[in-house]
C-alpha cells in the first residue's frame, strides 16, 4: 500500500550521502540517492511503508534522519492511526517468522544442543531489541505524539516486547526449552563447571523485561534449588564434621548471593537464600548441635562458633536451640569441675578459666547477645550450687592465696583483675555466709601479722563484697579493723561538728585515725593539696585536738584516698582513687595536657611515687589518662591527657595504686561456726517476722524466711528452729489450728 504525502524541502539530507556511499552496496546506494533526490526536488513522494521498514533495517541510523522526516510529514497530515496500525502489522509479521528457527531443534537434546539453542535465542532477542530501538528512533515523532496521546495504545518499544513475548517466548515448547537450558547451566555452575554468565544474564533479563520471569523461571528455579540442597544437606551432614559443613554452607550462601548479583533478578534473593538456609541449616539444627557443639566449645574453635551463630541466626528456631545447647553444655562441664572432689585443689582456677573461656565465646562468637550472657549466668548459678558450701570455702581460700604476701604470681593490675573475676564467680554462690566465715578468718590473720600483699587490694576486695552483698555483709569484716571502728565514731562526731560551721565545704572528708603502734611506719611526704583540702584538714585538726589534748596528728598522704565524680562521653562515673591519684586527676580540671615534670611541680609528689601513680592511671586496667607515647612504664618525657573515651561497666571504679607485694602464711578454716551462725540468723528472722505479723501460718512464715535469708536452707531445718522458738516461748501454736503461729510478746 502506498501513501502520497507532501514533503518540506530537506537540503541537509545530502550530508548523509558520503557516509552511506562508504558503507553500502551500489544497489542500496542508488535507492537512497533516488529517495534523497526526490525529497529535495519534489513537493510530494510516494512512500511504501514495507520498503521503509526493509530499507531501515539495512541502513540503520544512516537513514534515521530521512525516514524521521517522512514519518513527521505523515503525522502532520493526520494519517497517524494508519501508520501505527501498518507499522505494528509489519513488525508482527517479521516476529512471527522468527519462531521457525527454534522449531528445528529436536525434542530431546544434549547439553551442547541446549547451549546452542540458548545462544540462538539470545541472538534473536538481541537482534529484536536493536531493531525495535531503530524502528522507535525512526517513528519517534509518532511515538511521542499519537501514541502518547492515546493511553490505550502501547508505545513502540512496549509493542516490540509484546510481540516477542506473544509469538516467541510464550510458545510452550520454546519457553520450556529456554528455561530448561538456563536451569541446566545454573546446575552445571553449582557443580563447579564454568558457564557463560553473560548469556544467562541476558536471557534472564529477557524474561524479566517480558514480565514472565516469575511464572516461567523463578518458580521452577526455586523448586530445583530446594531439591538440590535438600539432598545435599542430607548427604553432607552425614559425611562431614560440623566445622567443615559450616564452611560449606557459608560458601554455598556466598555463591548464591554472587549469582543474584551476577544474573538473577533481585526479587529472587529472599526466597532463594531462605531456601538454601532452610535446607542446609534449618532441617539439621539439632543434629548439628548434637554432633559438634561440644567439640567446638571444648577446642575453643571461635571462628567456627562465630560462623555457627551467624548462620543459625538466619533460620527460624536456630538461636533458641543453640541457646539451650549452650546452657546445657555449661551446666554439664561446670558440674564436672564442682562435683569432682579430686579436682578441689584446682576447682577455683578451673572455674575462672572456664568463665573466661565462655565469656570470650559470648563476646567473640555470640556478639555479646544478652540472651546468651543471661543463659550463661543461669547455668553457672545452677551447677556451682550443686555442691553446697565447698565452692564458697575454696573461693575464700583462693582469695587468701592471692592476697597473701609472698604471692609472686601477679602484679597489682593482674591481682585486681583476678579479684574482679573471683567476684563474678562469687555472685553465683547461694551460701555466701560460708565464704564470709572463711574470708573473715583469713583476713584477720593477714591483718594481725601485717602480711597482706596489698592494703589497696584488701580495701578493693572489701569494696567489691560491699558492692555485691551490701553493707550488712561486710560490717563484720570492717569491724575487724580496730582503728577503722574508732574512726567511724570520730567521723560521726565530726560530721555533726562540721554542720554547725558557718561555711560547710562541698567536699565530704573522711579521716581514719591510725595508731602508729598498730600500723607499719610510713615515711612522711609533703604534697601540695588543693586549698579546699587544706582548709578541711585544719577544720578536722581543730576538732580532733579539741577532744584529745596531748596528741599529735601527722597526715599520711600515702594512705589517703578519695572518690572523684568524673564525666566521660559514656556518662558520669565515680572513681575511687588514692590521694596521689586525686591530686593528679584534679589537675586536668585546669588544663588539657601535662608533662610529668608539670605534674610533679604542681603536686609535690616524690618522683618514684609519682611514676607509680601515673602508671596506675594511664597504664592500668582503668586508664582514665592517656600516655604519649604509649607504654607500660612512665618515662621522663611522657605527656598525659584526660581519656574522655574511657568506658567501664561499673559506676564506681576502684583504681589501684601500683604497690609492692608482701608475704603471708597459708590458713586452714572450717564451717562449724557458719552452721551455728545460720541457726542464730534463722531464729532472729523468725522472731522479726512474727513480731511484725503477730499471727502467721506455717507456709507463709516459711515463704517469708526464704525471702529474707541469704543462704540456702532446707524446710526441715526451718521447722527445727521454729520448734525451738516455741519451746523457748518466743511464739506459740494456735490451739484450734496447729499450723498457725502467734507471737508471744
């Protein structure tokens, strides 16, 4: 069919001729020359649409300009509907003719034939895309005017996709052969063979562009993937050990993610990865843990444990199951340590090592998960109390061995670290009064003989116990310090005295009055105290000498300590430090950085003492100062600045001074006094409860006692103590209800 259309002059078309003359045959060249001549010399031209399409395919972009002008002229004379309809028909006829080449292949083919089929399909698709782009560029005016104004008409590009989808890809045999071939290539790649990824990417992109990716390919792909990995999981869990299998799963997941990045559609990522994780992990969680978790933990395989946690966190039920196995392992392993009398000698050290190991696993492998940390604490508390009293006794002896003079095993820093670890184990013990009894006896020996390895360590341990168990637990221990007891009374009086002064200080002063005959001699050292401290010293001196005439006060800054409130990025902390540490830290309220000479001049601390002080602040466990250059020792040229990034889990932090260690003898203790004390505590608790409640049933009384007592007790023991109190007329049974008690005033 021919259309006669008027044409505007188009002189610039001649610019195409040199280029065309180089590229095309004489026949094509003559056709083009005649067309251009007609356009330039006539006001109208007969234009055959079929010829336009065929010549366009030959000349590609070189004729775009010429034919675009022709299309624009056609549209200007309102023949757009006819032009669009005929264009679609021409394209459809061409696409329909392409299906013949794919029907030449036999029904059953080998891998090479399938690959050849895929390559031919890809060439056909690529040719179709190039042709559609070229046609769209020629008919751009039509696409942007007539088609755009008619919302029901697909664009030229969409028309090209629709025709290819309808007449080629939607053909049942062609589609099946194409998808089968793609799946075959992916399976070959999964088996370790090299495939043409660009070919697969192009074909899957074709399916995606044609909007048949999900129903034609993805559903079958996921079914095949599920089948493959289900069989592989069953086989490899039997053949391989757990570490090797974990690495295999990680490698498989990495491969599948790489396929998603390389050629699969992004929408496939979630169902594909879920399928792999379910078949390789989810179906074998319990079997893997039963087979390999204990070995991994025994051998401290942190890399594989971290991988195990990472992989199990991806599947439903993975972490809860791992958590339960982790808890059971700790109970089992710890129970062997505690309940084997032959291991009593090394029980505490074994517990500390085991706790360190489990802490490291929780931190390095389980990302400090709160659930895993809480499960570990619960498991430790369970197994450590399977054997009542003995762990508490042995922990007290272990602390004594570390605090005794002659202990050359640890520095001050290490000793502080050991005490912190012991306190963690101590928290799990129910019968803390057993520990108290043994610790108290050993402490008395160390103090009376003057053989403590470190006064600071003793105070630190006491502070830890007080923080953990409260003042009531440590009050008896504190009572052992005779001078401390006297000092407490004096300080109560001093606080009343200071309240009556006109200008109370915002610093709370606590002074311990030490009788020289009771304590070792210390070399007096003069330091430069802040004016507020000097003023408080003078106030206390006036107060004390006013009550005790004829005595001489000599301040010992080497024994002084303070609690400083400090602000870090993490938040507010309280630092429990020596007086020397206090003087050094207070300097950083006035400046950012100081040298060692600056600090010595400002504080007046003797050089060696200052070195130890700075070392404790900048090189110890709690590094509230930064030292430049870094190192364990303090040198003359070192400079110090405040560590604003300091972090610590506790609110109040004890920073130990670096000190010499002293010696002490070994001590052996018994539990007889503990059981006697427990009877007194039970009696006191019963009387206290009954005095408050007046009348109470037996069950409620026992329940109250369980809440108040700090040690484990059996119902039979409680019943004996209640009977004893009834015999001694502290309480009586109800005459009508024997299970009810009345308090006797």
